[in-house]
């Protein structure tokens, strides 16, 4: 797992990026100008080598992905870039999902230089995705927490295969996955014992499972769909300079 020193180093680099690019005067940059910012984000902040690790306008099935990040000849990320003034949304992922399906790439970074989203590609029929996190780099409220997530996109973390365990943790804690553990016999036995102690009555495992099901379905049905779940989300705010 990333160390606090590594997170601190990334945080310092991120602050330099923020001071240089996240200014009021740049909020209307077009997509081509925004890519200059993304070059700095990928190299200066995340540590990728400009010519060795980063491929621009990468051809996939006759069309071009904005960026492909490669390490050891393996495609690690598709990076989809939008202009800094354009808020990111679900529609911006459609083309990247097609790229991922054709190339077998597990991860998509969607960014406008100000907002960053990380998506895990789910290879099924149809292909889908799960938003792992999203945040706005101009947010002061959670500035200390942002590097703790962004570190998993750094070159060193990818080389050490730290992103996959992070993903497994995210997936395991996803409500629909976590709720399945509530049906195990150890949990039902524990609840039977607790209810017996509290009420003096004996409850069947079927009664307990039915009640757990009602709790789970009520909770999950009111939440976002699986592919939209995320750990971290911040609203748009521009830092005045």
C-alpha cells in the first residue's frame, strides 16, 4: 500500500499543478489547451514518462483515444479529456467504453484537468463500468484527502500493482456485495442468540433471513445503480487567483 511519504510527495506535486493551472483565467480553455494541463498532470503529478509511457491520439479500430497510458508494453488506462469548463458526465464515457472493450483495458480516467474520475470497466454483456471515485481538484474542503485516492493512479502504484487491491476493497464494500455476507449462517446464529437474549423468544433462521432481506432491499433500492457508485465526490468550485 502507498506510504504516507509517497502520499505527501504527490500532494506537494498536486499543489504545484493547482497553483499553475487551476486559475480563474483558465476556466474557459478549449480541449486542445486543456490537454497541456493533462500532460502535466500525467507527468509532473503522477510520474509517467512523456514519450515512453504516454501515447496520444492512439488509434483503436479506426478512431483515436485521447491518451493511452502504457507500462511494460501493457495498456493501463484510457484517458479521456474534455475542456476544463465542461462538467464531466456519463455521456463522456461512451466512446472510452468502446475503446476499452476493443483493447481489453480495465481502467478509464475521465478528466477536464479540474475534475478527475476513475472508472473500472466491467467486461460483461453488455460492457459497463463502475465509478470508483471522482473529485474536483479545486475543492479546499477535501484537499487533504484527494492525494490518498489519486496516489493509486501514480506510476509507482501501478508498477507495484496497488490499484487492484484498492479496487477489490472498493468492490467488497459495495452495498450489493457486502449485503450478501449478512445471509451467512454465522450471522443468523448470532442474531438468533441476540434476539433470544433480548426477548426470551426463539426465532427461526427463515424469519431472520426474511427480515434481513427486507432491510437490504429497502436500502439498496434507494441507492444509486452499481455502476454509478463512488467513494468520493465533490462539487465544482474554481479557485480565484
